[in-house]
């Protein structure tokens, strides 16, 4: 007993004396091991492709933003089509009853996302609007019709891609009157922090070759909090997720949100340049040579 107390005191002294980061790391570890209580056992990794259950908290989890600390393993690397379909369906069920942020209290229907589980391209917007809130499907309003045209222009179809949003429930400027048109807004930082775990799991499950972030909110949430859409556009970025590890590297490119293109048709030319970059990579017909 006396020996272990002396050992602990010595380790603690070395811990306090450590100045350099490397030395801190090597000395802090045994101190933490000596003074901490055993952590609860982590859930066993799934061998069936099932997702580990999400924490059943209803509080805001702001600290979730860009922690880059992958959590419990989501076994996405060995998923076949059936595994992916099952995992996405289970995630959609979780989202349907989610109340992790205040949007859960005002939405009509949650909008998890939909599409081809083996898609090469995944489009990610910011959040559902009026029409999506009523149908439970992403991009089905006017902006969605334009997105359909953009997808067709790429030589793809809606059935070949996966479409989702960062926030799964309709953010409203006036949540007391969900029947009003023109009541849409972008999700705020707290709502994104609460919800991003879902889009990250969807990306990890589908594991597309390319993610196209539609609009500044999605681009900043998935690529960088700091830069504007203008600074992020026109180049591929390597996607890093906070809550799950990707089975293989995924590239992400940012472009304008279709709703912004409806308001500013002059931007369509630049959006098309962005999409052509993806087409080039995938060898799609019509891609710029
Ligand atoms: S927006 Fe996301 S985190 Fe908030 S209630 Fe809906 S599903 Fe849950």
C-alpha cells in the first residue's frame, strides 16, 4: 500500500514537472491510469453493420462541433448493400423520433435523406424547407426541382445519387406558424452541432466518392467553419468527420445551393463549373475535357 502511494506521488511529481508536450503525454498517462476509475466498457463493435445506439440525451451538444475525436466504431468498411440499407433505415427511424434540439418540437416530419446506398455522389444541403417538412423527403420543392435538373445535367439521376441535409428537421423563422410560406431559415450553430452526427453517419455508411455541399451552411459545417463559400468553392477538399471514421477517403466540393441559384441565376455558370469538376473525376459524359 505504502509502495503504491509512493509510486503515485512520484508519478504525480513527474507529471507536474513535465514541460514539453511529449513529456506531458508520456507522464500524464500513468498518472491518469493510477488515479482514474475504470471507464465503462465500450459497446462491442457491430459485426452486422448495425449502428451503435446514439446517446439518449436531449441537451444541446455544442462541443460536438469539429472535435475530431472519432467515437464508437461504426463498422462501415465491410458493409454490403443490405447492411447499408438496414443501417440507413435504422438511422432514419432514430431521426424520426429525435428531439435532441428544439427543431424536433416544431417539425411536421423529419427528413433523414434518401437515395442510392451505393451512390458515387452525395448532395448535402442545409435543412428541409416547407415542402420537405410535409413530405419527409429532401429537396422536393422548387429548389429540389432545380437540383434534379443539375443532377440530370451531370448525366446522373436522382435514383443514382444520395441526397440529404445537415439538419434533419425544418428550421423556421416563426415556429409558431408552420403553415406560413417563406418561413424557412438556415439551421443555427447549436442545431447543426446537435444534428451533424446523423449526416456524418450517413456519409460513412454510403461512403460516396464525392460529396457536393450545397450552399455555405453545408460547406462550412462539413469543410471549415472559418471560410466563406467563395473561398471553399472550385476545389476538392478531403472530408474529415468528427464522430465516425470513413472506410475510405472521401472528397468534398462546395457549390451554390439551388435556392440561391433560383434567386441569382447568374451564379448557375459557376455552379456548373463545380459540378463539371465532379463529372470529370467520374468520367461522366459531358464532363469538361
Ligand atoms: S434537427 Fe436533428 S438534432 Fe434536431 S431534432 Fe431534428 S433530427 Fe434531432
